[in-house]
């Protein structure tokens, strides 16, 4: 006698309860992975829970219960990538992707400094001319002068939402 595999969405209450138990058991591992990838426990928890909810909704697509952990991990990573893309898309609407300038004595943005230290105020950050006209050419900052975090200050593009 051969055993047939049925999608989880087509099985009875007992199998659905068992699937819910498997998802609950995977949640701490998903939160751990998301925390390592995001470095933000709150976002990690959100992504892991959204992954569990998505898996529950798509439970009929899972043919092999042994593949559940890998299926969930891949779904979680895809969700994190999608969030990252969305966040970058939103930032690109607000700020020139090639960088912004910070110091300009003509615009009064040079605040000086003392003892070899420079005073920096990101509220003075402004988009270079090339952000508004392709006829202008702007040099890119070297990697050592780039920030890996968004600076939500200074001149930003106007969007329809603001």
C-alpha cells in the first residue's frame, strides 16, 4: 500500500493543529535568525511572526513536512530582503542616492571646529547639483567617507506624501 501526500489545507482538524504546533516550534529559531540578520529585535520578531502567518496561509503548498524548516527560513529571508528593498526605495525618494554634501562655506554650513575636531550638523546636508540636472557631474565620496545608515535630516526631495 502506498501512502499519498495531501496538502495541509485539505486535511482534517487534527492535521491543522499539528501543523500549527510545528510552526510554533519553529518560531524561536526564526526570531533568532531574523535578529542576526536585522540586528533589531522588534523588527526580527515582526518578520518571524509575519513568516509564520504567511506559512499558515500557504500551508496547502507544503508537500513534505520535513521541508518545513527550510521553507520557513527561505520565506523569512525573502521577507527581510523585501523589507530592505522597500526601505531603500522609500529613502531614494527622499534623498539623492549618490550622497549629499555637508560642508559649504558659501552656504554657511561650515561650523568650524576646535582641537582638530570638526563640528558637523546633518541638518545642513544638501543634494549636489547633479541630483537635479543630468548635465552636472558629481564626484562620489570614497568608501571611507560613506555612511551605512540613513540620515533623515537636511535637504530631501519633496514627495507627494509630504
